[in-house]
C-alpha cells in the first residue's frame, strides 16, 4: 500500500511538472511571438520616421494648421515626382532646405486647395517668392522686381491722390557706373588680398557723397498723371515709403493745419531705401536657385546692385 501510494504521488508530481512545463512553453512561445512582432513594429516605425525625415512630406492638415509657417519660397512641382513613396501618399507637397532657406515644393494639383495666390499664374517648375506685405500672395521670381516696382508706383499715385494733388510725375533715373580710386593716407603700394571679402562688396553698394554721379545715363517716366485736386487731404497708408523722411514730411505738411503749404514739391527717393530685397537675401536666393537646379539669365544680386544706382524723382503739384 505504501509503495503504491508513493507511485501515485510520483505520477502526480510528474504530471504537474509536465503541465507546468507545457504552460511555460506556451507562454514563452507567445512572449517570443509578441516580442518579435513588437520588434518588427518598432523597426517599421523607425523606418517610417527615417522616411519622413528624408522626404519631409507636407500633409493638408499640417499645412492648414495655424501654427504652420509657410515658407517664403515655393516651387510648383508635378505630383508624380514622389509617386510610389508611402510617406508621401496624401501629401500636398514636401519641404526642402536650400541655402539656409526653407522651400515648399507644392504639387500643381494642390495649388487651388492651398488658398494661396500666384502671380501671374502657378506653373510647373516655376519659383515664387512671398510678397513682402501679403503672406498669401506669391510672385514669380522671373517678374519679382517688376511687380514690386509697379506696386511702388501704385503707392505713389495713391499718396498724391489722397493728399489732393492736381498732378504727379515720377521719373526713374539711373546713375552712371563709376570706378573711383580712393585717395587717402598710407603706403603707396598695398598688398592685395587673395580673395575680396564679401563685406567689401556689400559696402560698395552704399553711395558716398564724394563719389556720387553728377549725371544720369538712363531716365524713364514712371508716372505722369493729372487729378482734379483740391480734395481734403487724407493720410495714405504707407508700406514701401513709410521710412522715407521726404514723403512722410510731405504728408505731415499737407495734413496738418496751420502749416505754410507749397504748391509744388520735388522729392528724390533712392530706390535702395525701398528695395524689395536686401543684398544678403539676394545672395541667398541666387544660391538657393542654384541648388534647386534653376536656370536664369540674371542674378538677384545684380538686380539689387542696379537698384542702388537708381533714384525716383517725384514732382507733385497741388
């Protein structure tokens, strides 16, 4: 009896151990399976994040978020350029960084739903820059300076009209190009640097009184318009010329009572004071276009340099 009891106990222990071993094995298999699945999901998640970092797609919801900062430069592209890329499915475009500037590559199909306006029209492979005063308007870089100049002309006409002018004439004049040897104390000969510093080129854009041109080689009439005049002067909204002391003084003179009003005002405004682009931004724009593979028959740096030689002569009669 005792021997049989021992055998029964041994069998029970064996069966219990076997049952526990089977249960442990099952749990281990499930854990291994779950672990492998989790590892695969993590690997897939990491791969997805890497693709997002590489392709930088912009989804519609992200674009419409009030916190999304729309880049100042946009290139209109074909959606097929990112066709088949999983992370780009459903995107309206993608972001890139060129010459330190953020660039939005916007799909042509998404132009309408973006809510942005393009001048003259949105076209494939065309590059646009944000209007300085209207964040929803993008101007083709091919026409950027022409559009900005026309906007300045419109503002001058509005100034004349609101101040009650009878006639306004604006002439665009360009100073002759000059090369002047500086006179100063020092050694007769100086060692030339191996490379001309960029800062010295930028500084040369400022016009010194001693080196100003005495004549203009090019003249162009921008405005020659007559109004009925005699209207009650109103203060116009200034954008381009809000920092022009001459124009601000004219407005104050016409709008403040008790001042001795002149009949005709002659004002000279340097175009560089109302430039659509700084020389620093112009250089970055040229480099960004180069990195985008764009081709052009001019440089923005040269356009800004040309602006520094131009003045607008205003004659406003009341």
